[in-house]
C-alpha cells in the first residue's frame, strides 16, 4: 500500500479515537492529498503503459488466428481438388464398350427333328425290270386270220398287260409277286373264265429279250414290238 494512504488511515483512526479533532483531520488530509494525486497519475501512466504493452500480444494472437484459418481453408480446397481429379469420368470409348441389349425377338431358331430315313426296299421290289415295253410271239393264220400266241406289255410302274391269243383273245389280270432286274414272278387270272384257276407265270429278261413260262403255255420267247405293232395287238 502507498505511504500517503497509510498516513491517511492513521489520521482517520486518530479521528475516530478522539485524538484528533475534525479540523485537525481535515488539515492532515489536505496535506496528504497532493502526494496522493501524483500517485494516481503515476498509476494511470502505469496502466497506460501496461495496456500499450498488452496491445502487441492481442494483435499477435489475432494474426495467428487469421493465418490458421487461411491454412485450414487452403488445405480443404486442395483436398477437394485432389478428390475431384480422381473421380472416374465417363468417356466416349468406355460408353462404346457397354453391352447392347439383345432384342427378345432374336431367339435361336428351333431345330427341326431329324427326318427319319425310309427303310430300304428289297431289291426285288425297287429294281427296275430290264425288259420294259411290249413283247409278243403272236402269229396270224392267212386262211382264217386268227392269231395264236402271247402278248405282254410291261410298264415302268410295274403294271403288266397280259393277252393270250388262241381262237380269240383271253385277257389276264396279273399280280406281281416278286420282281428283280431280270426276273418277275407273277400270278395270272384270266378274266371271264371262272373255271380257269389262277396260274403262276415267270417272265425273264436276258439281253433285251423276254421269255415267258407257264404251265399252260409252256416256255415262250417273245420279240420286242414297235409302238405301231404294239398298238395293233393291244386292242
């Protein structure tokens, strides 16, 4: 505590104790006041100097805070730029590699089941007979004009026309039983003759010549006819 203050307190204590009169206390107080005013001025100057000394430290703290804020903003901006550069960007080349959608209509065509192969026919039925056409050994009498002999026409389809001349013409229905390139086995049933039982006949082809054998007619060798000759006999 300052000296003038302690002196003023002692004077006040003496006043309270009755050792000093009020007039004496006022005189002592007046004496002590000039020294106290100079002391107040000294304290104000000290405070002013202290505040001036504190101003640089506050300014320094403000500058440091500003620098720290700028650094934080700069670091955040740099981090954002780095992350933006690393993010994938679509390019025309990558877009071209995207798979195109397959239309539902482009379905694979159904596979047809394999066609079963036909069973091979026996040679006797599929082989074409070597003597196709009209054959005969019919001869006509100059006196009566009647013919005698056999007329046979063999078609490619397997049909056989059978006519036997003997005082007239007996037509026969022929059923082929077995057929090969050089031989036909058949059954002949004469039309209109209920008493005549069907008879077997064999037709053979040898070097373009046709022969016919039957129990009723025996073995006959037939010559090939021209279309005109065949038309005259196949009435």
